[in-house]
């Protein structure tokens, strides 16, 4: 905060009107001390009132209206002008206190001409310097003017002018400090208002995210279905409140019950899907929601898995083409009558199949590009038979990309080792799911969180 370079303060702290001529030296000294003491108490009371207002006011505009009056009172001057700027440099508000009616009108004309609604000024410093010159010309050569910047985080957010029409008025160091103190309080008020606004916006965004997370959670299966010949467990742990991972169990054939609700046909095949949207947070969550609805609609057409993915890709391609986001998706259908699992893969992490009879692991994979990458993607299709005791693990890359404090990844090899070990112990589907999540958490660290969404689906043939 600096004094305007061309505003020259008077040399003496006591004006000619304050002369103690005609009094004895002792009496004059006592009178001066008493007057200074009164001024000090007055300044302290006014600044205390300003501090109370700062703590009490919730309306920034009302608080700023007090600033010129307080600045004039603590310095015993005729007037003060406060100009505030928006963060982008545009002029925002002007508050004025002036005891001279004609001068007040002239200053109001200056403030009325400020470009408050135009584009940001190219150089706020030059714009403020121009206003400094206008105010000085308006006050006249004999006025004593002091101006200081209102700084918020080292950014000029305003200008405080305090002036006296008495040509003998002295801007001593004590009075300058008082003005700077008032300017500092003004800066605190502006910063507090900005922080309050940011907090309200954050609270509103947090609430919207909570609603989004609730909706997304409702879209994921609330419980695993009862499918003949399978024991099933599934869970999704999101890195943020709204995630991009997806899994679903969809009956391929349904009928309406007495209440009009759709129910799966007994013994009909079930679609089992797991997917991952590139990225995380709200954009990934929105695309995941869209993908879920389209896939469920496509399943009802009762096409083969390869056709389901091809049709889904064609439908969603137009929506994802300009989003720079893609989806990986593993889609499978389990037929309880034949114990067969047919599947196609759109570049998702291949699920692992553990054969109890041999103790061997197999990757269930079929060629296919990501959903939304090209309009005419073709997808291959494979099929396996599940025998009692066999276990299938579906997972997303959040599992393999989980990292420890040193940056090492819990890669595919560790997933295979952990999965094989759990299968050899003949764990139930729920226990196996919990065991894998616990292993990953120990790898990440007990006090750390995963940086990407992690989803697991376990099928155990019985």
C-alpha cells in the first residue's frame, strides 16, 4: 500500500488551526497531549466498531458502505472514497462519504462514469492511475489526499482515498497507518466474502455429488441374483463419490408378476457384465449410467454376446465420438441348463477362470476394440463350460493399477497369485471377494485409498 507519488503531505503533524499561540508552554503541551489522547481513543473506538462490523455483517455491500465514513472519522478529514474491483479487474462498487455537497456531487460523477459492466480492463494499474488523476483534479490543488491499495492475496481489489480540504492538514505517519489499517480490514472483508461464496459453491457441488453417488449406487445391483448353479459375490469401491466402473446382472428373459414388476424366467440365461469408463468422477459416472441403460435395452433383443457388443458400440459411438472417452466392457451370458458361459470382450481386463479339477488358471478373452472407439467394431465370441468348484473372477483395472507407497503396481501377476491362493483354500464367493479386497488394501497401505475405482465379481460354480 503506497501513497500516491504526486500527493505531497504537509510537513507538520499539527495544522495551523491547531496552533497553541497565546498559551504558556506547559499549558500548550498539556492541551496537545490531551487532544492527541482524545484522538487516539476516538480512533481506537472507531476501529473497534469496524472490527465488530467485520465479524457481524454477512452482507459485504453493507460493510463496504461503512468504510469511507470510518476512514474519515479516524483521520478527522472531510471525506473518503472507496473503489472496489472484481477479480478480473473490472470496477465493481464505489462508496463515498463527503461533508461538502458540491465536492460530493463532483466525485459521484467520476464514480458514475466507471466501466463496471464492460470487459475486463487491459491494465488495472493504468486504469487506477487515471482515476487517481481525476480525483486529484476534482479535489483541487489545495486538498490533501492520501490513497492506498486494498490488496487481497497480493492482488489489487480496491483503492481507498481519504482527503482533507484544509491545505494545512498533515498526512503524518500515524494517520497514514490508520488509513492502511482500514484498507486492510476492507481486504479481509472482501476475502471473507469470497471464501464464503466458494464454501457455498463447494457445499452445493458436494451435495450434487452425493445425489449423483446415491443415484449411481441405486443403478448398481443392490444384491446378487440367485442363478441356478452359481454362487455369486460382487462389489464396487469407487475412488471418488461418483465412479466410472460398472457391473450388472441382467435376465435375458422376463415376465410380469401380479404387481406388474418384471421377473426373470426360471432357468433362463443371465447376462453378466463388467465395464470401465476411461476417467473417473462425474463425467465417467454419467457415461456409465448411459451405457447401463443401453446395454439393458440391447440384452432384451436376445442376440449373441458378440452381436450385443457390436450393436451397443454402434448406438453409443455417436454420443462418445466427441467426448474423448471410451469404455471397456466384458459381456457374458450364463445358461444354467447347459452350465455354459458365452462371452465377448471389448478390450476389458480378461476375467480369470480357475479350474478346480486341474488347479490351473485361464484367461477368458476374445478379440474386440473399446466401446466408442470406432463405429463398425466387430467382436469375437468364445464359450466355456463351468464344472462344480470352478471359479471365475471379473475385475477392473483399478485392481491391477493399485499402487503401494513406493509406486509399485498390484499388477496382473499379483491378481493371479492372490486369486489362485484363495481358490485353493476353497473359499466361498463372498469370502474370496473379501480376501482379494483385503490383499489389495494391505498392498496399498492401511491408511491409503485407491486412486481408481475397483470392481470385483466372483462366480463360483456349485
